[in-house]
């Protein structure tokens, strides 16, 4: 049985999809519809596109309540809940800090204390009012902005997976760049999809990928004979957050693009976090949360959802081996 493989560029990454089944035409149609949904959601969730609901909300919600689609309102409610559960370690209002540190323009800079204090004053879900009757959003002060980069891609993957299941697909793997993998069922003659993670030192190829070199689906990146970590997925999602990507370096340290909303500064210590959950939306959000909390917050994050599997790796100053906390991942010695 030859698998159907499809790919699409969206959300600043390459989405790749493999499907197994008996009806090639039906599988291809289902896969195209799922990828179309991801592209459509990018138009709705983008921080930068003037046509998106998020852009309009950020432009107007400090002046008046802005009505949004019910599905987006529910997503904002989920984000508010996650912020409360993490005591602010996860927060979608981090946009003013991202802008302050220069990550949106890819110039990267250490802000002046006054500019940082001003940005921090505009961060926090307590500044966002959600009207459940009218499906409206209002910001209680100017300067507040929402960026769904820490949850939107997982949400899009989850929506795409729901469409695949509605179409009767029982075996598929959807890979969203270096961020999220969604597994439906298992590949033929296997109990689960085996996913591999490269060692955090191999930053250029830090792609979640099938663990076996002869796997029918292979995202971009290099297969390694001995992966650093592996995990099995069946009707689950894996999300990975890391400090590299949009980063910059000064004379004394490197600054990653994941900002701790509680301090207003880029996350320090943890270099990679991975979370497995049935919901791709939540695995995406909680991997960011775990990266922010680091090994010290590992147990607290693990308790947030029944059956959650997680891994976090941190660089300890003065020590070469990584500090690793994990549950449900197979990890080689660092």
C-alpha cells in the first residue's frame, strides 16, 4: 500500500502529511482539505496580516469591544485558562515584549529599562476582557496586543486532524515544521508512530521526525542512526519548543525568542521542551509553558493534564551535560 504524501507552506513553516488507506482519491481529497484549513486559519490568526481577526483586534480592542468568530473566542478562553493554570508563565499578550526585544523585525536588541517596563505594563490576560454573550474582546489599556504564535499552530493542526477524522482517515501523520506532530492511528503493521528528536546541540536539524530511516514519511532534516530522544504516538500530538530560531547574541550572552511573560525577558536555562497530549492545541501551549518554567517547573506542568508526557532539557552553567527531566520519553545520555 503506497502512502499518500502532501505538503503545503503556511505559518512560516512547511506542513507535511502522510496518509494510509485503500482509497487513494479519497485520501488525497481529505489531505488537501486539511491543508487548506491550515492556510485558511493562518489568514485568521496572523499577527501581521491586516486581514486577520487578530490584527483587527490588536488595532481596535483598546478603543472598543471587538467581535470575533465563536471558534476564536473559545481559543482565547482556552489561552486565558492556560495562563491562569501556569501563573502567567504562558500568556498570549506577550506581543509588546516581543516587539520591545526586536524579535518581530529580526533585529534583536536589549531594550532600555524604561522601554521594557512600559512593555511589561501592557502584558497579562487580566488586561483582556472576554464577553461570552457577545463574543467580543476588549483591552483595558492601550498597548495590549495578542500574539497566538505559542498556540495557533497547534490549533491549526488540531483542526486539520479533525477534518481528516471526519473524512474517515484512520492512519495519518501531520507534521508542522519544527513545532507540532499529530498522529492519527498508526502506520500499517505498527502499533504507533515512532517520533525522534535530535540532540539540542544539533540546532540546524531540530525537527521532530519518524525514528526509523525507512519510515514512509520523512520531514526535512537529517535522519540519525541513534536519535537523542524518541516517543511513540497514537491518536496524540507532540509539540516541541526551543530557544533557537529567532535569536540574537550580544558580547556576553545569547537571547532566544521565547519570552517569560513574568519577567519580561527571554527564557533562560531551558533549551528545549516537548509535550505529548491528545490535543495539539494544548501540547503546543504547554511545550511553550514548560520551556518557560524549565526543569524547576517540570512536576507542576506534568500535573496539569492526566496522562501528559513531557521532556525538558536545560543547560547548566559550567556543566557540559544537559539537565534533563522527562516522563514518557526515551532519552539517551547527554
